[in-house]
């Protein structure tokens, strides 16, 4: 992969992560799309994980310390649910790495749906574990998942729309500027 392509991919990820600072409906975010996009276009697995996680962490820093300051005492590096958020991102990267070896509309859409389900299951499990709102029983876990259902459609919509923008935008750029295509070296 050439340096221009790498910088453009990182630019797409940073742009999407910073879009979280714009007003939006609850859970209508690019988190799953960023993880899938990084997994699909970084051939090195470590960068497919590091770049999306770093971009989302930086946007979290900005959100938590500029937008949501009323909820925290002082500067906040991580929130209580960070382990579950970043764990779900890592799982989505793994999903994307295997699902998006070939980029098609169906695979991207399937990835966006899968990312939404992973985020829903993992993040709400984290809410159940960390929140005093739900007893640590099977009934409490079910109640937590049921209470989160109204937010799922925004997670799904955010992942689908941001995936369309990221993947569609980058594929269009590759079409328009063929120098962004990875160089295939034939072995002898």
C-alpha cells in the first residue's frame, strides 16, 4: 500500500471520528464503520486495530472533556465503560478483517449489521456489569438489553450510513485516482 493511500485512509477515519463532535441522535455514530473501514483497508492487522482505536479514543477525549464536562470531575482519560467500548471495537475490527477481504456492497452492509449487533451486545453487557441500575442477575441482564432496544436502530443507521460514506468515498477515490490502488508485485 502506498503512502498516499495510507494518509487518505487515516484522513477518512479521523474525519469520521471527529464527526462524533457534531450534534447527533443517541448512538448514531461512526464507531462500527470506522472499525470496519480500518480492518478492510489496512493490510497490517496491527494498524487496522491501532488507527481506529486511537481515532475513537481521541474523539472520546474531546467529547468527554469538552461536550460532556458536566458528567465528570476534572479531565477524563477514559470513562467507566471504556473497556467494553474498545473491546467491541476490537471485535468489530476482527469481523471486518475476515468479512471484508473483498469489498462488496453486501459484505459492507453485512459488516455494518454485524458491527451494530456486536456493539449492542458488548456495550450493554458493560452497562449491566457497571451500572447500579440493574441487578447482577439474569433478569437484570435481560432488563438492561430490553432497555437498550430503542437505541439499536440509531446504532444500525449510523453504521450503515457511515459505512456507505467511508467505503463509497474511498472506492470512488480509488476509481478516480488509480494511484491509490495497492501495487501488485508479481512473484517469479
